[in-house]
């Protein structure tokens, strides 16, 4: 919608500009032409002045000659005495003399009747003497007492010339005759021939009587009125001519107005004519010669003017073209500038957008990093910390400024794990980071232990070179603790489950035992009463009942052993190391809680034992648990349970040794007795049942003092001999 | 109802699924001059014993069928005057405590000392006697009360609250004050009471 409109407007604009340019060029050309014409006219006028001067000179030189000559007595005499031949001769000689001296064409004396009395050419065949020139205007003028001037063709000679006349007066002042001098203008005309441009001289009637172009002679510049024609015929001014053809000119332009022509007078006018068979245009300039009554016209080749115009046109066009090209170039430049400006602006905009996008991305990244719970740490190729995120700072308790630029050992390394940290660091430096991550213990600034999972990846620059390492550090302390708790729970649960059968059995046993005990007590009491009452029969019955209940109690205790034996029904080959390991696994939580360690030494190549795996593990578990409990008062660094297994005399001995206070000799007898316990919450069945289990496996459970404090329990079992 | 007003509350029941315990207890109590009924299960006890006769029931907590507590709740539901003493075994102490809190007289842990057992049983029987006496008094009072006409009962309750005749007449309108006075006199005469204070106490003591 807009483009065509603007296109149209542009076309209109261009057209207007073109029109304006053409108009300007036209004006410039016209001006140049006019100026050239004026210059030419000036130049023509200048050269014409020379010609005019020559003409005036030619006329002026002889102006007073007739008058002067007329004063001569000889001439007067000749007029006075027309019949006096001598006088005539003297006059002739005189006139001839003067004529010769003056250099004029002819000098002659005409009587008042118009007949020539004496002439400079009296002795030539063309002598004027005797000829009447009464019809000639110069004669008429002189006779009237005026000096005459007339250009015409000689009636006698037929040669054109300027006739200057003066009256010859008598002493009384009456006009007696006329002296006329004829001056040929031929030398002037001849001089014109050398002029480059045509020159012509016309009289008051517009008849050309002198011209550098012979063809133009006796042609009329303008139409001659018939009266004038008649007069001319009678005066014989230009000889016997029937008429005067019009000059073959075509005046193209009116002569410029005098006001416009400046100092040089009229600017001239344009003439088109044929010359030498060619159509030519001339600039014509007229120069009136008022004292002579003539008009000198000089032509100048108009080609110069035209050329000037053409030059102006050319120059104008060239200038316009240059302007146009310049304009086009300028426009192109502007357009390019505009494009560049737009491009720059667009670039700036894009840069701004990009910057904004970058800022947003940066803010986004920062928010992301800040919100991360995972610690991020970047290090350069030397291991210098170059970046840490807030989560990492929180994790370690150090501010970012304290960590940036640090080389290992880093302040947050756990003092107990320094060797391990170095190991990890060196592995990373070698370019072998554990990509799957490794567990690492850190020390929070506040002294808190932080267990982390560290994942490290190489940090690669955009150009592909290795810049350092980026690690993500995940705090797994809670998870670890939870795991530990879970493991402890699991162990306790397993432990409890393993003990469940025994515990349940013990509980049942306790309840079952309570019944006969209650009955025993009741019967005894009743017996006592009956005894006091002297009721012997009832007393005896009651005592029988009492005995029965005692038997029943014993039976219940027997059943416990039977129960245990029943449990050992399933037997299998059990590897000793597996038994020990399983038992240890169950007390690991307890062991960690107590800060105790276990030292296991199992002789290689031991034969497996045959028995119930769960019960045997239960025995070992009880022994280890007892050992741990025995070391409650032992300093933590000494809390070590030694478990060693070896062959002893065809059987297998597993020894569990503690470093507790040992078993006092006073209690040694009761250790294996049922319901014996040193523990407030103990049932007192542990070792008793252990021994029962050992015996059920045809083994033995015994104990001894450990040299240096503590107790050694030895479980002796049969091996599963093939 | 079946008991004579002067009968002592010496009815003793032992419920235990262990025969030795049951028999030894029976023998022990017999040796101290108590007549004892023994039952092997809660169901037998509830079916065979006179549950409305005041006395003492010794219940084992851990029984074969119904548990001791269930039996106890059944007794409570029947508003039995029997005083309950529980026997608890190993690990049943919390249950026994809960039973006492819900109204049982006491509990004994097996095996228990005979003196403590006899002492507890003695105190339980004493409590049973008290309960029996209270029951008797209430029955007598109820008998007196039942002699009153419904209108007399109405008037008597309001009198016990200490309200004057005028107000009673207003509350029971269209009853005249004089009629109220008549009902009041009849009620006092029938119940053998002298004033409104005695009437109030009579109604409170016997839960009327």
C-alpha cells in the first residue's frame, strides 16, 4: 500500500528534479548564449568601429576639399567665363593637380546649370567635362548652398563612389557652381574582404551599396517605397537599375532591446542566410553612421554563440549528470549509511537483548546454584579452588572468600581422613577421578562431621582444553546416619528374631514353672494348717500333692532341654568363618556403640562343623555379646574381642576372649546354672542354653581366665569329618 | 435375694485352668475353714456359680477360654456383688494392674506367699460382707418406698429437695397445697421418717 505511493512520489520527485535541472540547464544555456552573443556583438562592434572610422575618415578627409578647391580663382574664372578655353584649361589643370594631390578619385567643377566645366579627368576618355549632373542630389544640395554628400554609382564612369560637394560662391555670395569630389570606397571594401565575417553598408533606405559579399550588393534590407524608387531612378544613384531584390536574409530574432545589451549597445540580431552555398547563421550588428546617413552592418558567425549554448548545455548536462551521479552516490551512501546505522542499531539491540538474555541466564544460573542443596566446587588444573556455591559453604561452614584460591590441604578435610583425601586429590590430578563418585568425610568448621558423596568431572573450556575440575558434593550425613540406624535396627530385629524362639520359650517356661510353684506354695501352706489342726489324713494327701508338684516342676525344666534338642534337628555343614562373620554382623551395631573392635583370626583350611547354623551362630553371638558387656569398664582403646578358630585335637575350638574384669572365682561355679545372671535385665538363661546347645552338638562350652585380665570362652565342636 | 438377711458373705469361688493350682488353693482355703467352689474355666464359673450371692471370686488372668478380665467384665455387667481377686502369672502384671483399676479388689502374683494370699482373701470377704449389708438395707428401703403411691413418691422427692409445700403445689399443679400436705404426711408415715432431712438421706443412701 505504501510502496507504490512512495514509488509514485519518487517518480514525480525525479521528474520534477529532472524538469528543474533541464530548466536550469536551459536557462544557463540561454544565458551563456546571450552572453556569448553579447561578447560577440561587442567584439563585432569593436571591429566595426574600426571600419566605421575608416569610412568616416574616408569621407571626412575630403569633406572640405570641394569648398577649398572652390575658392580658387581659376575655378571661379572658369565659371565666370565658360567660353574662355584658357580659363577652362587652367581650371582643369588645377583640379587635376588638386585631385592628384588629394588622392581622390575625381574632382570636378559643375556649373550652376549642372554641366561640368572642369574635371580632374578632363583629359581622359571618361572625362566628366560637358556631362550634366543636375539630377544628382549632391549637386542640388550644393546649389542650394549646402555641402552635399552622396554615394552612388558614377553616371559617367559607372563606378561607385562617395560624392562630396560644396558650392562655389561669387564674391557677392551667389552660388555660381559646385565643386564635387568623388571618393572611391573601394579600398574599404577591399579591406573588408580580409575580414573574417561579412560586412555590409546600407544607406538610409536600406539598400546595400557596399558589401564584402558581392552577391549582396544592391539588395534591399527592407522594401523600398515606389516614390523612393522613382527618385533613385531619376538620381541615377545606383546606376540604371530597375529595382533592388531583397537581401536573401531571414531575420530570426528581433534585435535585443537596448536596455538589455549593456555597455556595448545593441546586442544584435540573428540572421539566417546562405553563404558559399551553405546555410549559415549570423549574428548581425548594426552601427548607424548618422553623419553619413548609413548603417554599417557586420555579421558574426552565430556558430560560436550556438557552440557556447551547446557548451553550456553540455556543461549543464554534464554538471547535472555529475550532480545526478553525485546525488545517486550520495543517496547510495546515505542508504548504505542508513543500512549501516540500522545494522548497528540492530546489532546494539541484539547485543542488548543478548546481554539481557545473558543476565537472565546468569541470574537463572545463580538462583539455581543458590537453590541447590548439592555443593558445587570448581578447581583449576592445579587444584586451586575457583568456585564454590552457597550449599558447599553451608556444608563446610567456610565462606566462599575463605575457600577461593586455596590449594590442598583444604581446611574442611577431615583430620582423620587426610591420607584418603590426598589419595583422592592425587588421583584427580592424574586425571583419574572416580566418575562414579566416592564417599568423603569432611569436617565442618564447627567440628561437625559431614559425610559426603563427591562426584568429579573434568572442566573443559570452550576450546576443548582442560581447565580444571568440577565436583558436586552431596551431603549424605543424614542418609548415612539413617542407614546406620536402619542397620542397627535390622541387626537388632534379626537379633530379636533369632532370640525370639529362645525368649518365648523362656517366657513360657517361666509361666509354666509358676503354676507348680504356686501350687507347691499353696499345698505347703495347707499342709502346715492341717498339721496344726491334727488332720493327718488331709496332711498326707496334701504332702502327696506337694511332691507331685515338685515333680512337675522338674519335668518342666527337663522340657527346656528337650526343646533345645528339638531345635537342633536340622544339621548342616557350616563353615567356621561364615559362622563367625554372621555372628559378628549381628553385634556390629552394639560393638560400634560401645567403641569396641573385634579381631578375628581363623586358621586357614579348617574343616566345617556339622550342626544347626542358627543355633551355633546364636552361641557365638551370646559369647561375643557377653564379652562386650564384660568390657563395659574397660578403657575404650582396650575394648577388643578376640575371636580365633583353630583345630584342637581332632576337633575345632572357637575362642572368644574379652578384656574385661574376668569372672570371680566365687561365681565360676554358677556361670552355667539356670537363672544365673549378672545383668539387671538378664533372664539368666544365656550361658545355660549355650551350653545346652553346645552339648546338643556333642560339643563343649567352657571358660577360663585370660592371662592379663578377662575371660576366654571356648566352644569345642566336632568337625564334619568326611 | 436368695440370701437370708443375716447370712455372712463367705461364698468363695476359685477359677483357674491349672488343676494343681485350683486344687491347692481349694485345699489351702479349706484348711483355713473356707468353703470353696472351684471352676476350671470362666464359662463354667459364669454358668455354675451363684453370681448374686455376696462373696469372693479368685480369677486367674490367663484362662483357657474366656480370659480372667472377660469374666470380670461379665460379672460387672450382671451387677454381681462378688469381690474379684486376680491371680497373675509371669509378665502379666500390667494386665492385673489394669484390672484393679477397673474395679477388681486386688491381684496376687503367682507364686505368692500363703499369708499374703489368706490376708487378701480375708479382706475381700470382709468387703463382700459390707456389700451384702448395703444390698440388704437397700432392699428394705426399696420395699418401704414401693409402698408409696406414685403421687406420694413425686411429692416425697420434692420434699427431699427441701421445697416448701406451696412451691410443690405450684410445680405439681393442679395440686392443692393441702393435698400436698396429705401426701407428705403419708410418705413420712410409710417410710417411718420424721423430717425432710431424713427423707433426703434415705433416698441418697439407697439410690432411690
